[in-house]
C-alpha cells in the first residue's frame, strides 16, 4: 500500500493523533511511532532504515525535506535531486505508513530561523569544520521534526557518524523522550557506501570510489590490535592520505577518534588505542561528489 502523504504540519499531527491513544481515551489503542528523517532521493540505504523502523514501531513516518538551513553558500541545495513520486513508490514496497513532505515555507515561517540549536564542540570538528553551520541546520530541522511527529523512536544511518552522535547529544540535552537507533551502513557490492550524492559521480569516478572503503578497512585492520607508537600511527595515516589522494580524491579529512568522537589519548611516544574502541572517519571529494565513510574498530 502506498504511504499517505502530508505536506502540512497540522494535517500530519491530526493523522498521527489517534495512534497516541489519547483520542479514544483507551490506553490499549496506543501504538509506537517511528520517524525516519530523510532528504529524499531514496536508495536502498534509506529503505533499510524503514525496515529497521518497522521492527521498532507500529507506524512508520518518513520525512522527505531538503533542508535549506543545513546547506552552506555554494553547496548543492538548488541541485539536490527532488524525486518525491519515485520516493513514495519505493516507500510503498517497504511498508512506510506516512510521508511528511513539507514545503520550505511550512517548515520555516521565517528563514533563516532566529531560534538556533547549537551542538557545541562535537559539531566544530570533522564535517563541521569544512561545512560551518551545517550541524546547526541539522539540529534545528531534526528538533522540529521531533516536535512535529513526536515519535517514540527515530532511525538515523551510521554513515553520517558525526550527525548521529550530535542527534544523540541533542536528545539527551533537550530531554526528548525518543529512542535513537543507529542503522548500519549499506554498501554497494564493491563496498561503496550508498548515498544520494553518489549519482554525482561519473562512470570512471564510480570505479574509483570504492577505494575509500578499502583503504579504511586496511587501516582498521592495522589498528585493531592496539599498541602502536605515535610515530608508527602518524606514518600509517600519512600513507593512507597519500594513497587516497593518488587515487584521485581530494581529502577533506581522514581522522581517528574515540567512539564518542573525542581525541584518542596520546603522548609523544604512544598512541593509546588499547583501552577503547576507535572510529576512523573520512570525507573526500571525488569530482562533484563529497563522499563520507567511516569504520568502527573494536580494539583488542
Ligand atoms: O541525513 C540526512 O539526510 C539529513 O541530514 C537529515 C537528518 C534528514 C536532516 O535534514
């Protein structure tokens, strides 16, 4: 069955109200609602988020909104693919119940909104460094979606590792009664992480793109036993940067962080990755596409 589409906040709220068990006054009518926030142009990775949502809730709402506040000047807001009809058809195959596809005016009566949601230090590194203001835009739109849908659970992809960490922080700090579920990265057969922006790749760039994942896997393999000197670690990273650049990428960052995106403790001689898991994160341009990937390393 095709999901029911709502373009307005009030009509979506009215549609969801009966599931909250308040209209009937009967607690046994209460059903769990899941939210899958997206910017549309859905691929298999998004459909996987919906499948996970269905395991956690009775009713699944997918938001489709290309959010202007998270795009910087000169970024691809205008050209970002908008494919609502195709998206709805795909969502019908995985059993989403509702699509929320508001206009920019419906979401932002005033643009840019004077109210801000700032994530602090966690958002000033990695993607936040090259995309200043990006996570402030994500923060406000996700807060709004949480307030509009009031889901019991929301599903976000682990490909956007930093975004997921910021949303967990947002839920904790603003006391949203929402469970956040991180969904594993979905990859093409050759290892490339699925992303709507992969379609910006030319045919020859698409052949090169999986190298990013392969280099991350190789680095993870070399770090997984822990116990590495600072010097050896730095030369490993330098070697990876060279290999990725030589393959044709322009690296935005390639970094190793703790699972919570803190700095890995190190002194002048030792890079201390024995005591906690680490995550390797990369963002790199290949032609018009800015590709993101990451690899969690369970150390020891
Ligand atoms: O990950 C995305 O697609 C977007 O950042 C999100 C979470 C839908 C907010 O616009």
